[in-house]
C-alpha cells in the first residue's frame, strides 16, 4: 500500500440533513471534489483536491456545506511548522520548484498598520468633503521646472505627455493569460468609467480591448510577449517591467495549461507551452541600456506617451530609482514584496524583497535629496488593501498607487491562492471557457467602480479631517503620519515621528 503524502489541508463538511442532492456543488467545483454516488444515493467528497475557494459554499442553495481546516495536523514545532513539513514532502515527491499564487502569506510586518493619520482640530479646522470641493485628480509624469506665463499673464500648460487620473488609483499589471478575458474586460470597462488606467501586464493586448486604449497602460517585459508597434501605440502609456514585488530577480511564468488559442495569439507564442520570460531584459545591463529602451519606446510612440519603469522593492531600491529617474522615464512604479502574482516560486515570493512602505519612503527621500523628485512621478503598489493605505502611501511620497489583489477581490476572488493551477472557480484566474463565463464583465466592472468610488469618498474624508483639500497637498506630507510600535530606525527610514511626538 503506497504512503499518501498528499496535501490534505481542507475538509468538506456536508450537513446531510440539509443536502438535497441538487449537485450544484458538483457542477461548480472545477477541482472535482464533489461527486454524486449512485451506490450510496448521496453526495460524496474527495477533500484532497479542495483549495478552499468557497465557490460551492457560496452557491449551495440550502447552505449545507462548510470547508474547514483539516484538524489532522502534523506534529509541528516552533522550528518545523506544518508548511515547512509539507513543502519537504511535496518536493521529495516532485523534485520541482514549489509554485504559489498571490502575495506572501508569511507574517512580515505590515507597516501600514503601524502608521496613524493625523486630524485637525480647533486652530486648523477640518474640511467637510460633503460641502466643500476636494481635489482628487492628479497628473503623472515630469513636472515643469518653472511656471510659464503668456503675454497676458495666464499660466501656460507646459506639461507634456502626462497621465491624468480622476483619483490616484490604478489597476496594476495583470496579464491576459494569468487572468481571464472577462476579468480583463471588467478592469478595462471600470478604468474607462472611473477615468483611471488598467495595465495589460506582460501578456499583450487582446484585439477586443484596443478600444479601451486611452485607459490602458501597455507593458513591455523581458519576454516581449505580444509587443509590436500597434500594441505600443494602443495604450496611453508604456510600462517597462524590470521587476515585480512578488518575484524580484526572476522572470515571469505562465503555465502552459493557461495558454489556449486566444492567449497564444495575443502573446504571439505557441499554445500549451509554458511562457517563461527571462530574468533580465537581455538588452539592459546598465542605466544607459535602460535609457536606450525608454527612448526606443518613446520613438515608437512618437514621443506622445509617458514611459513607466516598474521595479521591485529590493534592498538598494533608492539607488536603483535614482538611476531610473535619469533614464528618461516619466514614472517609476515600485512594487513591494507583499504584492500578488499569478504564479511565483514560493521561496522567492516569501523571502526576497522589502516592504513597499520602507521602499517608497526611501526612494522619495533619495530623489528629494538629489533634487530630482519633480523629474519623475512615483506609483506604489504591492499590498494596498484599503483607502487608509492609499492615504498613507501618498503621505509617504507616492503620486498614486497600483492595486491588483484588491481589484480581484472586488471581482469575487476568495484568495484561495490557486491561480497558477488555472482552475479558478470564480472565472478570474483561468482560461477554461466554462469557468470564464462565471464572471460577468458588466457586474465585475460595476463592483470595481463601486470599490474605487467608496475608497475615493473615504480618502476625501481623511483628507478633509487633516484640513487638506487636494491630493497634491497630501503628497509627501509626512507630518500627517505618526508611527506606533516601531524602532527608531524604522521611523527614521519612514521619515515620520512616533505617536505622541
Ligand atoms: S475547491 Fe472550492 S468549490 Fe471545490 S470543494 Fe473546495 S471550496 Fe468547494
Ligand atoms: S483569482 Fe481565483 S484562483 Fe486566484 S486566488 Fe482568487 S479565487 Fe483563487
């Protein structure tokens, strides 16, 4: 009898008194957990394949199901915890690198939760956003050095090639292939309605989505999947992906199971074969090389579109950003190590990089010290979870933020972290046509619009509370922040005082 080392993490509990054998769960579970047994005359479960996506639980008409953590735990200890033991079993069986999805679940500090926001009282009154105008619009790109006026004294707009956003929030890069057609469509429609941008990621742009171009950022990554002249000109900005927070130092990985006919056509790669983009761009080994690519992309787009360079938050991120600011790029996007991914080696995701809060603060500080902060905009991403995180990011120096996991949650994601398997029961991280159609892009985009609208109201309230009426006045305004439960070193890097100071 072979020993079973399978990962039996979840257990499906079915209340037989409530179950009416309607077989909805069987139809809804792409992992084939539920099955009707003619022999027993009732539903049965193969719990080993359950990823706890909660689809069957949500759709069971009699609420007969619940998924629990399997109480049969390994005999772990402080050193060898359950995850460490299971990893060894898996790798001893497969001989392969462990892959994971979404951001790291490890308990690293979340600095957003150690930062508190100020409010005005008495001498510096707060502003009521329901009665007074609040400015949430921003422009991303280079700022002019001087104010220029025409002969009549009117200010002349010398800002070129900026991205204008109604709110300082954008949907971060998620490629067609890692997420579904309907997920992409939801993001595109929502970005258009909100007056913001979504990002193609490294998967090219499906022909159907060219019509959303003015709200699209097209991405050029090391694999150059789907990159050609029409693609570059289809978007409002071009992003060069040098790094990603969840997997700094390595390339992208889209498993072959997710590369069907449509994805293969869009990416211009063969069907069914893993798409692995190289770790470096093979034409970039210095800031001068990066500058060449920045200007090649500007040339290809007639110098009409801003170029974003996306980097992962790593130890020397401030020095890297300082170089990028001199490459001719208009915007730097910094991706923190808690950021999500469709697929990344587990060890890299959980051990490489630094938190976005520290990276953002040190980059903003370095660019200010060098007198070049105005030359470039900063976009922060990598685990922005709510409107308060956004306010804190902007006060730490960001011009805007990227969100991705938050957007997927709005679409129905239940964070089962199984995107790399291609069987997302919510129709988001899958290319299986039967699963894709579970996500209605009209409903999806509506939920995204609701989320960003709600966050915008909250941002306005928090700004009003601080006595601030524009995002511009909040930007880099670290006096509005105080830290709790941090060391002096952490406070120094964040450039904020401790609460009570
Ligand atoms: S994988 Fe999802 S749908 Fe399938 S049994 Fe588990 S929770 Fe239910
Ligand atoms: S996108 Fe789908 S597969 Fe990925 S974590 Fe969310 S629910 Fe799970």
